[in-house]
C-alpha cells in the first residue's frame, strides 16, 4: 500500500516547502553567511529581521541514524541551508530550538537539543515501527476519535512516521515555568494513547525529538490544512474526562473485594460445555470465548494462563474455532477496553449451552460506578450510547455492518428501555439507524458510524478507487427510498471525507514565495 501511495505523491511538491510549513517560518530565510541569494535581497531581509518582534530559531540535523546515535550532526538556522543539505540528511528536529552549539566542533558532536532549550513546538509526531499495518486504520482512527486528518505521512526503513502540524505553535518560555511545554506533552500523550488503539504507535517515542526528514522518496501523504491547536486542546480535555470517568469504574463486587469471575459456577459451566456452535445471535462460539476471556482478564489472570485454559476449552468443542480466530478473540478481550462480564450476555449463553441450573453471580454490567445506574434517577445518555457502540463493535463487521431487529428486541439486547433506546438513537451522531416497514412489522437496523466507514473503505479498495460508487453499490440490501434525506446527507459527507482522506495526492503543494 505504501508503494501505491508514494507513487501517486512523489515529486508533486517540494520537501523544503513542507519543512517550511512544518516549522512555521521560524528559521531564517537566507544563510547568515555565504548566501547564494541576490545581495540586495539579503540586505533587505536582514533589515526586516532587525525590526521583527521575535527572533528566529535553529534546528538540529544528522546525516544518518548511526551519526545520530553517536550524537553527531549539524545546526541549521536557515531554509536556504536546509534546502542545500536535506538530500544528504536522514533526521531533523521539526520543533525549533533557541539555538545550538557543539560539544566537539571538529567531530560535529551537537549540543543544545534539550527539552529546556525548545523555542516552539510546531508538530506532534509519532513513530509506527512496523510496515505490517493497513494505513487506512490510521485515518479511520482519527476519524472515529474526532482528531484531524494527519498532515504528513513518511515512510521509514522500519515503518512510518505521522505528524500533526499545529495551526498555532506552543511557544516555550522559561519565565512561565515551561507551562506550554507541559500542555504540549499532555496533548502528545493523549493523542498517542488514543491512536494506539488503532495503529501500533511506538510508546517509547520521544515527544519532541528527532524524526526522519521529508524527502521526495519517503513522502506518502501531505495535507496542507494545519490541525487547529485550540480544537486539539479541547479534544485533549474531553479525552482526559473520559479517562477519568473510566478510573471511577471498578469490577463488580459485593464486599469491596475484586470478584473473581473464573471461580464462579457460571464460568465453570460454560468452560465445560462442548456443544457450543456458531451462528447463534450473541451466544455463538466467539461470544462465549470472548466472555470467558474477559472473565480471566477481570480476575487478573495473566494472558498466558488464560490462553492455555481457553485453548483447551476450544479444543474440546465439537466444532472449534480456527487458531487465528481464537487468538484474535483472546487478544481483543485482553486489550484493556473491558473490565468485567455483563449479566445480559452470560444468561442467554447459560440457557442455550448448559442444563439451565446455573445462575449468573455478579453485577448487571461490565462496570460498576460509584453509583449504579439503578440508583440514579436518569442514566447519562452518553453511557448508553457507549454501551451500544461497544456491543456493535464486537457483533458487526464490514461485511455485515448492521444489527437488526424490532426496537423492543434491540432494547432488550442492549439492556435498556425502548424509550431510552429511541432517545439514544435520536441524539447519537455515532450510531446510524435505518427502519424498514411500519407498525409491528417494522425492522430497525443500527450500525456504528465507524463500521460503516470500514465498509465503505473495504468496498472502495475492492473497486476502482477512482470510480465514484453510488449508494446502491455500497448498500445493496437496502432500497434507496428508505434512507432519510438527513441520513443520505450524512453518508454523502462520509463518502466525500473518504475521497479526500483515503485517496492521497489530492492535496496541492504549498506555494510559498521567497
């Protein structure tokens, strides 16, 4: 995939323009000494610099990874100097420093690329240290998380690097106790944590250090609309609020001690069942395995212990899961997203696959808050929405994106009143609802917006990407007349977003005058 993208984009714009855009013109335009620009132009530029309110900064560069490991490199203070040398360089610091010097000038051992010497933070960048990924997952993750489209995607020898270019840099001031730096580091940490659910981001990546330098041969995608810094900060605060709410959630217990679900009789009954089959709504082999794995995770069992026990369970089934499907399900349960088993999932499994004498012990939901939902007058709708999206995430796929049934059946499946379900579907921007038929015979189909996007992506990749598909090709199971005008408009926006976001090369290069 990277090869296809790079062929589309290569030579379509200048790397030096991208670097100038990334650094917010915070370097000098011309070399201070030995410039090749016309003498009069340099003189005029120097006069303009003398009256400018802010001084220009410096960046650090290195010719190779080996040199960088040894601390060797150069200090660059102008775009002219950067343009002269970037083809012979491998790494640079897109975030600008106040200045720099050398520990050893002769050996070019650089000094000054330290946290407290940062002048301004222009970009937030991440490493992806593998090429065994679908790059669409990166863009899809940003879409689902509410993050902007990445501005720059580079290919590296081992993987990729992705950058968000800030619309307003974080300017670092020592007399403010580096407050802006701390805010930027928190933003970096939150984006890294959120995106790590979609792509394998290197968790050890230094927030504002050295990155690969953009070149014609490694630029895969470039988008010239910077990420709105204020919106990113608002997103970061909301992300932390959600994380803090998660910290209030604990595994269900009756005596302020963790409830060990693998010791429960319902667990033992299910793990000893051998006739579990596929094709049963919310109670098939995958669902039972996932539930048993969640019980192990919430009980603190190491992954290896759970794997061995559940591998034996799978082997005992009359129709076991394939190894790939088994491992995918176990890893999903141990992803850290889920804290405990839900009663409404387990009870149908016990009824279907056991003798019916075992009851579920424990709480009614995956989480127990400081106050249970039953103790509240009205549950927060975003919590119900989150439950539905979580359910859809594990019960739908790009080939079957919709979950269908009557409203009463869906409400029972999600563990809420019909009136609550109606209100959640009415309010939600992340759940798509389509209704066919009328009255008692009406069927409601619901899907998460992210799963629909995945479906659209799968179909676009299967078709000719240059061809604009119509709605009947995306959703052959539906008559177009049942879609509301509002829903058609929403899906049309999604299609346009995909045409822009997932077909790199449409962004024009930045034109900058000298």
